[in-house]
C-alpha cells in the first residue's frame, strides 16, 4: 500500500506501470500497445490517407508502349566457311561467333543520342546531352532480350500514351537505318579481306610452283616415270587431306564434346585415310612404279625435298581455289539485301498504366505507418518509464534517510 502511494507521488499508475518492474515480456508489450491503440490507429490512418491522396492526385501516371522485333536475313558467316574445314586456320580465318547485331546497336550510345535528338527529349535545367541520354535509358527506354530466342523487346515509358508509341516508331526507323549501314560496312570489310588474302595465296602458289620447277631442272638427272609421279601425287594428296582432317578435328574439339557424332565421324575419316596410304605403299612393292617411288624416296634429301615441294604446290592450289570461291560468294552476297529485322508486335497506343501501383503502394505505406507508430509508442513509453523509475528510486532514498 505504501509502495503504491510512493508511485502516485511521482506520477505513476500503480496498475498500468507495474509492467516495467515485472519485466517487458510479449504480453506486457501487447498491453502497452493496446493501451495506446487509439493514437497508433489515428497516426496510421492519417499517413494512409496522405498516401492515397498522393497516389491519386500527385503521382504521375506512366504508360508503356512496346514492340517485339527479331533479326531476319542475317548473313550466316559461319556456314560460308564450312567448306574450308581444317584449312580455315591455314587460310587465316577463324569461324566467327554469332553476334546479335540488333542488341549491339540498341545498347550503343550513338543510337541513344540520335533517338534523344529526333524525339526532342526535353532536358532539365543545366543537364548535359549525355546526362539526358542516361536519364532516358533509366526512366524511359527499356530494352529486353529473350533468353529462349533472338527476339528483342523495345519499350518506352512516358506520361503520354501517344508519345510512347511515337518514340518506339522513331526508334525502329533509326534501328533500320543503322542495321543497313552496319551490314553493308561489314560486307565491304569481308570482301576486302578476302581480296587481300586471295592475292597473298596467289603469290604463295606462284612461288611454290617456281621452286618446284627450279628443283626439277636442277635435279633432272634423276628420272621419275609418270606412274611413279602419279603415285607420289596421290600420296601427297592423301597426306594433305589427312592434315586438313586433323586440323578440323582440333577445331571440332573446341565446339563439340568428346565422343560426339561429329568428332567420331572425323576420327573414322582419319582412320580410312591412313588405311589408304598404307594400301598404296603396300600394293606397289613389287611394281616398277613402286620401285621408282621407293628409290626416289630413299635418296637422301632429294626425295623428301621433292615430296615437300609437291605437297606445298597442291596445298596452295587448294587454298587459292577455296579463297577464290569464297570471294565470289561474298561479292554476290554484297549485292543482296542487307540484314534487317521484322516487327512481330508493332507498337500501339497503350490504354493501361504500368505505374503507379496504387493498391500496393497504399497498403505498404499503411503497414509501415502502423509498425512505425507501434515502435515509436513503445520507445516513448520506455523512456518515460525509465525517467519515472529513477524518480521513484530517489523518493525511496529520501524516505530511508528521513527514517534514519
């Protein structure tokens, strides 16, 4: 009874504020919040009402217009060089990777600059052109690529539905112009490269033929019958073909897994070529042509040098023929239509908003306000109780001193 009188002196409610002395468990916390429920609910309602007014009258309504496009008429560069096989490395060309030209152009800074200029995107005060482009990419222009296919989605978000549609149409026109320019430039570059490489292969072929002719004149005392020459040429062709298949197999190992159908097929081809080489050498052991071939090959230096020069001539002839063929194909391809794209879903004037999400925003603000009010109420109560408990402790000390 005396304790309750002392608590009343310092402004404490003996029944309501007994929770602090007993410890703050979940039940006591719930009792504190229940006691202040009117203030918590009033604060939450006011904040929620302000959020509703903001979403209805102040938040800008954003519309989105989009278009779905896909690349068509693309030049399949890798398929054009399939005829090279293992000679691709000798020719000096690597099989290029498939690059999505549309995506490269859409994500380039020059495309964004031209789009901002043509749609007359308004600038903020003191904003540079590059800053305006960055703002356009972050707030308006949305480019999404499909993981399941070559489709690309271009979207524009703005407060005006008509402006969103017109911005996408301007972007598609700019994209078409840049696609034509890029593919034409790429074709010209490929033709120039092939012309230079073909001229280089022609010079190498002439040089190898002249070396072989000089070697034959220098060593004309060694007679080689026509049948022996035919066998040597056949062996050289098989060795060159084997070298091509070996190079092609090394290239396929980087693309396909070990044990795949492509690699196993090449291995079988190599085995058949090796078998043919052995059959040619074995079947001609007792013939005059085989004897002349072995005699030539057994002469130190001369036979090896002749075989090497013959292989070089045959190889250069094949490389030169492949390059001429590819050059003509690329010249014809440069006259065809350039790579472009097809609009699968054209842009339309949007009739629904994408932002703001009013229901989600209002609910989120209401729940946040309720949590904030609850925590704030408990913190204030805790501070007030700590102050009052300290005052009660001082009263206890004074009471004991007065008794003494």
